[in-house]
């Protein structure tokens, strides 16, 4: 296992089992992993399940006592407490098990696990996104291009037909394209980052978004069902 600095810097390179092994070995703590801001909720839950299964914790080990504690001093876990007849636990307290796709089960509380939201890191090339977010991205970019087109027309003092048929002064046409080109740059960058993350959902490099017609495939074809080298399943 790598050292703490490499783990905290490149947390996406390690799966839940490797991170749990590092915690049990004392190389890093769960608090330090969470503090980086790059630990996904599903990965944290899986690490907790592995540590609970192996009887380990994500914190620094407390000093052990030489004297064994008496049975009366042993803490009673919630699962060991007898429940009163006729009072089943509330649905929010019921524990279920969710298959993670790599022969490991993780405990989930409530009816379902918390899913990753959309547009969490819209200008980052790291991670994965699902088809829904990619479709919303295409819609937002379409609206954005229409808005900046009207802004460029208003600032250059032109009408759309004058731009299309080049029937106005060359200086005004040049001003229109200069304004539009400047405003369109953030949209291009946003499109590239989202397309790259959508390629990652297939386990592929982000350069494939530049292949003609491949963005159409990304709109309709689902990605890999489990975690891959680019991150957790965003669904």
C-alpha cells in the first residue's frame, strides 16, 4: 500500500477494499480521507461496512487495558437490545444490504442509498456522470448559445439577417463574431468537461467525445454498472 500522502492525493486510484486495508494498517484514518472532499458517499459506506465486518474502526486505536472488563461493563449494541413486542423498528432505522457489484455487501439505512446529484463538479474533468446529466448539459448549452447570440447581436447593433447575408458594415460583423467568440468559450469548456466525464462512465478516455456521432451514443447508451478506474457509479 502507498504512503499517506499518495493515498490522500490520489484517492480515486484506490477502491474501498484498499482504503479499508490502509485504515486497518494505520496508514490513514477515515477522517483524513473524508477531509480531502474526494471521498464519495458510497465509498465511505462501503469502507464502514468492511471495517465493521472485520471489527476495525476508522479512528486511531485507543490504548488497551490489561484488566479485562466485567460483563456488566460491556457496552450493549443496539442489535443486542431486545425489542418490545408489537413495536417493530421504524423504517428509517431498518438496516438493509446493498450489493456493490464486487462481491461485497454494504449496509444501507432507510429505503435506499443516497444517490449522487447532478452538476456537483461541472467544470472538472474527473469522475463520471450519467445520461440524465449529459442530456441536461446539451439542453443548457443550446439555451446558452441562443442567449449569447442575442447578446452579441445587441452589442454589435446588428440583426440576424444582416449577419447571415453579410449586408452590413464589415466592422459590425467582426464585432459580432468577436463578442460571440468570447462568450462561447465557457460553454465550450463546460461541454468538454461534461463529455469527458460521460466517456469515463463507459470506462473510456475523454478524447472519444471528439469522434463524430459518438456524443449521440453517449446520450442513449448506459455506462458501466459498477465502479471503474474513473470513479463510482453515478447512478
